[in-house]
């Protein structure tokens, strides 16, 4: 996992949630700490799909709780794409 990936995810999360980027740490909970609702979650995943050119099906993202979970998910997806 790269620092660049973490920075890109953090930037998108901060933009979608209209939060200061410095407030978005990897260990924060999307729902509990950032108060993300279902509309923001959907908007966030669409923005991430656009940024990273990958598909984030709802059935695959149900276990995402923290910002770090997003980074790990995207890292895994990008690795899978590079193998094909």
C-alpha cells in the first residue's frame, strides 16, 4: 500500500463529507466518527470508483467500516487488476 493511495482516499473522503482533510485519519469510523449516512456513502463509493477506475459492488463493500478499510479494499482491487 502506498502513501499516495492513502492520500488520494483521504482527499476524496474529505471532499465528499466536506471535512478538513487533516480530520480524516485512517482509523476513523465512517459512521461513528464521520457521521456518514447512506447517501454520502453512495456518493463516496462512486467518487472512489471514478478516481481509481474500478468497480465497488455493494456486496463487496459491506464490511468497510474505517477509512483504512477503504484503502485496503482499493489496494487489493488494484492489485487484482494489475494481475489480469
